[in-house]
C-alpha cells in the first residue's frame, strides 16, 4: 500500500529536500508524483502533516490517493476496476474497466469509488440514460464505466491536457473510439448540450460554484452524481442542488457524495 501525492510548482526541489521521510519520485514535464510506502492507514495523516509543514511558496498539492498495488477495485453487480502497468496488454471484459497507472485523478480515492457506486444504482434506469457528461474526468474512469453501462453518448471534459491524454488512452484500451467517448480539453463553458446524467467529481469550491449550472444542464428526470467535498458538507451540497431531488447520499473516509434527480 502506498500514498501517492502529486505536486506541481516551480520550487518543488526545495520542498523535496525538506521531507524527512522515505519516498520515491516519478516525474514528467508537469508534475512530481511522490510515492510513500505505508504500513497502515494511520500513517497517512502523519505524512500529510509533514508535507503541509514543508511546502514552499508556489508549490501545490494537486492530488493525494492511496494505491493498493494490483488489487482490483470491486463494485456492485460484479463490476470492477483494474490497474495495469505501462508494459501490460490488458483485455477487459464487459464488466471491467482497465486503467493504465498515470498521474491523473481517479481510481481508489473514496470520492471516485462513491461516484461509481452511485452510478451502479442507476443500472435499472440505464435505458433512459442516452447522454452523459463527466466533468473533470481525470483518467476517464467515470466516463468509461458509464460506457460499460451502455450509455450511448458520453462527453468527458477536463481542463488539464495531461488528464485528457490519459483519459483518451484509457478509453482506447477499453475498446472505445473518439466517437464513443468524446474527450474535450476545457471547462463547462465548452459544453452547450443537455444531459440525462452528469457526473462531477471535482474540488469542492469549484463544485460549489457550478451546482446551479449543472442542474440547469440536466434534462427533466436526469441524474446528477457529485463528489469532491468533505462528509460534513454533504447536507450543504444537497441544499445547493435542491433537497426535493435528493435520492442518495454516501460518506466514506471523510468524503461525501450524492445522487440527485431533476424533477
């Protein structure tokens, strides 16, 4: 088990020199991924406190996640997510999503897991879900899982070019071409359509400003799945969406998620 921390900024090297902890590094032109081995989950808060104390100005923590090496993520109804290395040649089945390990968000993080669990709750309604939006797609996991549920028209959007590249690659290895999952590098302003399903697993302050826009983009009867906020804020986000449409809430490891329907 490892804790992955993704950093970005111009003074990362100075920050790294201040970390009094064993870790390994993976780098590319945009990010530094720090990999901390974990004996148990109690170490996570200790490591995060260390990072908070050593970050220099201009360095940001973009993402943190727990990685369970080569262990498939099991979901309801026999669906699952598996992660593979760069040299692997996967052949997923109809209830499996395969993801290459990369820098983009999505995978074992509690918010992602809850969004997929809420998506599974819509399996009985999937024949009515013709068009879906995954806003802040990261590595494409939610868009690909939605396609596994046979949703016909899917648009995945992310502002980060690297995320879009990884999402496209993951779509391809799961058997989906550019027409089956459209990937757009941009934000919500790029999207003018209405949808039967919108999924948004994004940072809470961004999500807070988008709730009204997202509910407007839903067709009547459509569903909204959101996460990225802490569990104490679940009630607040339910109010922002409109409590009369709230169907389900979830909480996991301090994070919250909800499923909402437009009446």
